[in-house]
C-alpha cells in the first residue's frame, strides 16, 4: 500500500508539474497579495473610523464637563452648595469617561499608524512582486519560444516529427512507384509482358518499322522523280512536233504590180 501510494503521488506530481504554467501561478500569487492588501486597507479604514467615533464622543463629553462646571459655579454663587456639589460630582464622572476614551483613542491611533505603515510596506512589496512577475513571465515566454524554435529546427518536436514522417512516407511511396514503373517499362520492352493495347513494340520491331518507313519514302521519291522526268520529255516531243508542222505549211506567193 505504501508503494502504491508513493507511485500514485509520483504520477500525480508529474501530471501537475506538466500541467502547471509558471505564468498562471505568478498571476495567482499576485492576485492573492492584492486581496491581502485590500484587507489591510479595510482594517486601516475600520480603525480610523473607530478613532473618529471616539474623538466625537470625547468632544461631546468635554462639552458636558464644561457645562457641569459652569452650572456648579452658578449654583455656588446662588448659595446652593448642594447643587454645586452634584454638578461637580457629575463632572468628575464624565472626566473619568473622558480619561478612558482618551486612552482608547491613543491605542487606536497607534494601531492605525501600525496598520498604515504595514499597508505601505505591503503596497511596496506588491509593486515589487508585480515588476518581478512581469519580468519572469517575459523571460519564460521568450525561453519557451526559443525552445520551440530550436525543436522545430532540429525536428525533435512532435509537430515537426509528424511532418518529417509524412515526408519520409511520401518519398518512399514515390520511389516505390518510380521503381515499379521502370521495371514495367523494361519488361514490356523486352517482350516479357505483352501490351494489351498493341501499341508498345520491342526494339527490333521498332527498327524494322523505321527501315520500312524509310524505304517507302525513298520509293515515293524515285517515283516522283520519274514522273517529273517523263513530263519533261513529253513536253520536248510536243514542242518538236509543233515546229515541224509550222514548216510544212504553204507559203504565200508574192504578188507583182502589173504596172
């Protein structure tokens, strides 16, 4: 069971490593830091709100304390010492509340300053992380592109490997077809295979046909020469016969003037 668990964890780790994109991980970490910064800012705002509420309460209590003091003076001036004592007692109770609120105000003010400083530091850290994140992402993208280009040039990538195998298969089929066509031509030329169309001829038959064709041309040329020669002789004979006929015609008898 331990071995199976180790194998499963190793397979899962390898699958996760193959599926993990560092750029996505960096973006996720940056998003989490922004969320934390937002929480700190909300904390600062809440502390500042509480501090402001205490300040309003302190202002109200101080006004009441001043009012009780004035009332005690007036009562003492009128001879009402009992009323003056009551006013001063209430003023003393308010003064205790003011003291407690001032202590709380001081504490909240300190917490607000700490949170503000922490927020500023976290903001600086987030900004630095964002710059580093973008630099790492750009470097990773460039390295990935360079690796893909190198694999494409070397032919070891999956896509280029498939293309290379397809080209190799096409070349093999082409060579096989060329070899088969050449073998068939040789067999037909040697007479080992008959051409069902009757158009293909062996070398001897082609030579005989060429000689026969040449003889026919020569015979036709001799016949044409003979025809031309016979035509010239016929024209010469016809020309001689015409001349003789002209000589045999009677000539006109000269006539003399009787005078």
